[in-house]
């Protein structure tokens, strides 16, 4: 699987799957989650509500992943995953790695060949950018999906992109 770093807006990626750094409610929010719901339109929210009514009444647990339609996004599906909130006193890195591994597994199970990931938990959840990049790359480099041939790490902002490029080449 090829790993590509892209600076830009994840909602503009033409891929099979866009991964959403969702909150556990699955009902939209800020950051990546809000952008995906706004650009994708009401079909995403409708499927998220159905998931809450059926399988995830208490919300999607941290580290797990689930797919919905992509609505009006230039993708076939959105895979929602809930990243952990960073803690300086508790190691939650396994949950962050689970977000990437489980999202990739869901995408692969759908038969997707291209997947775009945001830098999960590195926004309002406070995960340090460089550590988040290292963990994302470690999971993606170790993966051997059956169908996915490209994983894009879509980085918001020149500074985040530059840090990811530096770490990827190290």
C-alpha cells in the first residue's frame, strides 16, 4: 500500500473512503467532523442517526470505526472513527493506533482501494502533531490490506504538512 502525504482539505479528496475524525455521538461537530457533515450533506447525518438508533445507542466507542454513505462528498463512503483525547498522564496511544487500523479494516472490507485520513486527534483533542504523525505512519506502514492500494494522510495547514514530510522521510 502506498502512503501519500497531502496538504489540504480532506472533504475535497477524490477517493473511495474519507475517514472522519468524529465525536462519539456521530452527529457532527467541529473541525474535520463538522466539515465532513457540512460538505457531505444530510444523507451522512441520516445514516449516523440510524446507527445511533440501532447499534450505537451510547455512541461509537473510541478507537472503533463504522461506515456510512459519503453523501455529496467526492467519495463513496465515510468511515467514522473516534480518536482519543490526548492526556499527559495516561497513555492512550493504543486507541489512536486503533483508529487508523480499524478505519483501514472497514475501508478494506468495503472493497475500497483509496482512503484519505485526517490527522486523527491532533486538532481539538490536543494530540501533539509530531507524535500523531508518527503513530499514523507506523500503523499505515505496517498494514497489508487486501484491497486498499493508497492511503492518503491529508494534513491541514503548511506547518502540519511540513512536520509530516520531515517525519515521513526520517
